[in-house]
C-alpha cells in the first residue's frame, strides 16, 4: 500500500566516534539497489559518541516501491566516508503489497491521459 515507510535501527558504539555517517541501502529481492541514503547525503552532521552509547537511527520515506520483498543494509561509517564502523548487509527484510505489481522497481501514483 501507499503511505510512508520507516526504517529504524539501533547502534551501540564500541569505540568513541566523532561525526559518523549513518545510512541504509534498500535492495530489491533481485539484488538491485533501490534506495540509498545517509546523513552525509542529506547534509546532516551527527555528533560525538562515546563507547557504550546507544542511538536509534530512523529513516522515513514515501512508499513508492512496487510489490515485493526488500532487504535493508544499515551502516555506520567514519566521517571520511571510506571506512566503516559496521555494515550489516541484508540485515533484515520487509515486504510491500500494492493493488497490482507493475514489474518495475517503483510503483507510484500517476495518471494516464489519451486525447
């Protein structure tokens, strides 16, 4: 169905960290990167976190995905964007059910007009 999708994941720091980059990759069941985002892309600076500290990362977006199964790969990178504290590939899955399957990756409200 349409609406919004919210992805939440918890991060527990095992070392002190300054301005890490939080993000996700959503892949279709065929392994195609369907949506990729992170705090750096959005221009969001994080904070300084100490070992043992826990945070919940929430990412919300309009559900334009087509019917199917999707994996979520959450990640936390160093501020340089090259090295990772942690990357959980295909860590969890969710399903989307629309009124009909288009066969594409996206399925958003639209109109068709014939004149």
